[in-house]
């Protein structure tokens, strides 16, 4: 279909939704008025749902986290049921009469507690000096598995104090120098992590008889108890590796002993669980050389033999990768049904994530929730009849829902942001599709999914400045979920165009993989195709266009403004500018960094490997004419600070209009989990920059 045909078809449907007299524009400061939800956990008897809440505390510039208890039958909510701000990380006991959770009391390490519904009593269960996290209750309720950190001992100071001639303080006796001999030694948002080793412990249901099950310099991620509660299944990378995961699969006895590793040509990803009869193990398996690969779903006997593929590789985009700014990515939830033949799982589709049932015999998938919106954080009742989950769409932040797994009937239990939503004017994005430009390789009959979000502010009936938003990842996607930042820009009088270009999840393996060998141009062709449609609209001022993005989206902004002069203003956040150094300095630096890095483009230090320079925006920096704001957090180890400094310095030398905003004490996730004040400041700084050039 030609661009003009698309515009003609959609013109009537995509008219701006202007502000009504009964509501007000969205403000950046509205983040202080909203409630964010995470981790919906249905009780085994299906009677209650636990959900984590998060609210901004402005005066303290912090988040207040709590656990809410929801009655499924009535929707009645007991807010902050455990009575303390900061409680979280919870798990139901098998009878549904109580649950355990982690409390982080001031000045103390996190410990395990239990809350009993009938008595409303809170009891502390553990007093382990290192603290605990991630409780998982055995099927019989007699034991609880926990993660416990065993950090390396701090070395003695490398000083002979006798020769120095003075007596050191206790603090001076220990060195703060770090000696690192492994890759992946830090994690964005956590800092240095090489010295921390998360191990599996178990305690009795009353917190007694604490026992450590795993040891050593490698961390373990706990996944599942066996149905008979005799063993525990976990994944771990227990070897030196130049690749960042995924991990191998292990089984350890609940009585302790040496864990056994399951043989596999591949490595496991996540979502491990036992079959209902305990005779088989189901895992997601993927390699490390292809960052776009969709994991297969496999089944083996508990000794690792008799491997069977249920769903082939590169077939299904498992989990929820829809981007929003209310939380971090939804991730994967998978729950085996008690019939032993099926499992509940969330799956990405084009611009959405929904819940589906996967047949464990033939791999067939059946929708539970409609193919729209964003569904994540699923859990099921013990009888397998009911699921609880979180759900969001374009005009509603996340709420708790339940679904009848037999009929697919869904019911909304909460409406935590109803009062706020009634106050503000929201824009409803309108979907459109464009053909993949000629010469691109996103698969047969591929199209680019995009949305036009009409301005709600400004003057009715006039042309509006329009912003192109490019998502990060790049193996993520925009879709049908609430994005407060976009609503804010619409209230300021901007139209917003956002797309899922090459590299996006939810659109098939070929579409995602197309970016690996064409890191800049494939994306650029797709977003430009969408903008070619948008600028034909009568409500778009093609002389007032801006482009924004963060992470890979920040890289994309630099790429776009170096390859076209269409945009007057640009905002790049946590950018990538020079891929050779990014692929050697980021916290993911290794052979499979940057979507396969070494495997796709060759060694970054090899002068014959021209791809790094070819796909680096810095190579084309002399072409930049747009006014650019670059925003970078000082503690960001995912997109290292040199990426911003190199682009900024080059543009300054060239005499271009560029400004660098440095945000202290924040990391790569500023826009989603940064401190409240900084999150709101960020929005207002960006809005101020855009207004100088685009005059909404």
C-alpha cells in the first residue's frame, strides 16, 4: 500500500483528541500522584491476591513500597497488609492461610517474616546475619528455600603498618581496592557484583534449622522444588565464560550434597520447572551467539536424557518485553497446570503481550487473554482453574485481573489509579502499519507497526509539532501499555509517533534478527517509513519535528540525526555513539555483547572488523545539524559515560548546538526507577529543550 493510500484511509480515525473542560492536562509532577503495581500472586486456594505497590514520597524523595491483600470474590483491598512500608518479596504457604515475605527494617539485614490472615499476626522467622531474599515454599509447606548472599571477605590493606609507624583504625585495616579477574563484574543499578555470591539455603516453616545447600564462587538462581520436595532445580553459570549467560541447569538434594548438572548441548535460559509427576524437567534453551534468537521449550528426564523439543527455536517470543515507564520490563511468567499437560505463559505479539496456554505435548498455544494490551506477572490457583495477573493498556496503568482458565473470562479486581485518571485528559494512540522499505530483510511480507498519538494540548484544528520516539533494547517493543511520558508530551501540544522497527520483539524472529547485521540502517529505514506517513497528516507540522530515545533508542537518535536533516530538535538519553568502545566497556562487555558483537562483527580491536565503525553514529557526526540534548546518568554502566562524552565533544568541536545533562547518583534506569525528584526533573528538562526549538 502506498503512503498516500494509508493516510487517506486513516485520516478520519486519527484526528486529535483535544482536552475537555472536565479534565486537565497531564503534568510531569503527576508521577507523585500515581500508584505502581508489581508481582500479582494468587493464593493456592484462589481466594486472595498479593500485589506489591509503589508510590513516590516527595518530601523524602523516595519510594514507599508495601504489600496489598485483595479478596478475589469482592475486590476488597487491605492496603499495606503487613503494616510496614518496605515489605515485599512474598510467597504463599500452601493452605493460603498465611504468606511469608521479606522485611527490610532500618539498620538491619532483610529477614523472612510470616503474616497470618486470620489473626493478622506478623512473626519473624529468620535471623541470618547476611540477610535473605526470594522465598520459595515447598509443596508440603514444611520448608522454605531462600537466597542468601555470601560476599567475599574484604582483603587486608596492602600496607605494613609497622613500617608505616602508626596503629591503623579498624576501618584502615581493610582495603577498599578491588582486584577483578573475571568478566561481568558489575551490574547496572547494583554496582560491583563480582564479590557477591547468592546461594540457596532452606529453613523450616518456622524459620529454624537453617541449612546452606550450595557453595562456592558462583551464584545460583533458584527456580523450583520437585513435586516430592526432595530436590531443588536451579540454574547457574559455574565456569569462566566470555559470554554473558544463559546458564546451565542443576539439581541439588534438599538434604544437601553435590549438585548434579544436566547434560545439554545448549544452555538453559530461565523458567525452569518440574513436570507435575516429577519425572521430567522443562526448560527454555537458547545459545549465546544470536541475541535475537527465540528460545526453544524443551523437556528432558531428570537425568538430562531423552531430550524432546516442545516448541522449536525461533518460533515464539516468550515473555513480556513491552516497554513502559511505570516499571521495568514485565519479563517471563510460566506456571505448570496441575493436569500435567499444559502450562500458563505470557507471550509477546506485535505490540502486545498476552497470556496463553501451551500444550506440553505438541507445543500448541491458545490465547487466554485477548491479543492486546500488556499482561504479565501471572500466577495460578492450586486447582489450575484461576489465574491472576497484571494488565495495562494505552490509557490505564497496571491493575490486578483474574482469568478463568477454562472459559477465558477475565475480571478486573483493582482500579488503583481511577481517581487520578478521572482528572486528566489522555490521548489514545492509533495504530497504523507501513511496508518494510525495499531492500530490507525483515522476512517475507514484513510490515512496520507504528502508532500516532494525537496532541491533547495546544490549539484545536492547527498543525502540531510532532515527536518520533524510538525504543531501546533493541530487543524490546513499544505496544499497548500506559506511557506517562508520552501522555505528558501530548498534553504539551505534541503529536507522538512511535514504532517497532527492525530488531523489535513480538514481530517474528526474522524481523528481530534483521538488525544484527544492519544495526543502524534497518532501524532508520523503518522509522523513516513511519514518519513519511505521519507528516502527510493535516495535523502535523512537518517543519517542527523532533526525535527522542534512550539506550538503543539513544543510539538511534544519534544515527537518525546523522542521516537526515528532517528533525530540528533531538534528545538522546544513555546513548551509544562509538560501538567499539561500548562493546568493550559496558557491563555486558564480552563476546556476545551488543547483540552478538564478536560473533556478528568480529573482534572489536581488529582493524579488519569494519562493522563497529560502520554502525557507530560518531562516524557520521559531521552530518549532524539538529539541536541535540544528551542526558546521561553518572552511575550508568550499561551505556558507559564515554559514549555521551565522545559525541558531545565532537559536536562541540564542530560548532554544533549540543547540551549535555549529567544526572548524579542514577543509573541506566533513570526514566523508570530513578529517584522521584530526578524522574520529574528529567521530564521537565526535556520539555524545556523541545519547546525552545519546536514551539508546541
